[in-house]
């Protein structure tokens, strides 16, 4: 029994020594490593949470900037349309004004040509009347006769022209 107790005693001492050696060499570094690992994981979780919150803030900031950009784009498009419509209206207005000027100039030119043609017609008609009167009378018609005949012819022509205008423009 003594063998058993000495062996038992040495075994207990060996276990105690082994415990202290393992504790110093193995348990403390493992415990320290586990604590450091735990702290690192906790720090990583906290950093991930911060990054997540920062990403949410940036996302909301970008969403606001996108809304502002869309509003600015809409405003630019709206102002461009308004400017284009104003320019189109101005072009149409100036085109109509130019067409009116061209039409008025054409009417004026037509009236001038009509007056010139009427003057030429009157001169020819007067010459024909004088020639016809000379043949009918069998003598040459004097300047006074010519003026009287021309005035009579123009008076009759003027009343005819006035009457035809009334017929055309009731």
C-alpha cells in the first residue's frame, strides 16, 4: 500500500507541476489569444455597424442629390421648351409680318402698274378719239378740241370705272 501511496503522491505532484507548467505555457497564451480574438471580432462588428450606418447616410444623401438633379433637369427641359415655343411664336409672327409686307408691296406695285396701264390706255384712247374725230369731221382737230374730247372721254371712263368697282365690291 505504500507503493500505491508513493506512486499516488508522485502522480499528484506530477499533475500539479504539469498543471502549473501547462497553465503558464498553454492556458495563459490561449486565454490571451481568445480574449484578443474576441475583442477583434467585437471591433469588427462595431466597425461593420458604423460602415452600415455611413452607407445608409450616403445612400439617403445620394437619393436627395438625385431628386435635386431630376428637378433641375425638369426645370431645364421646361425652360428650354418655353424658350423654343417663344422662338417659334416669334418666327411665326415675323413670318406673318414679312408676308404682310410682301403682300402690301405686291398690292402697291400692282396698283402702280394698274395706274400706269390706265394712263397709257387713256393716252391711247385720247389719241384714238382724236384720230376718229379727225376722220369724222374730215379736218384736223385743234388743241382745244382735243382737250375737250379727252376730258369728255375721261369723264365717261371714270364713271364707267366707278360703276364697275361698285359692281365688283357691293
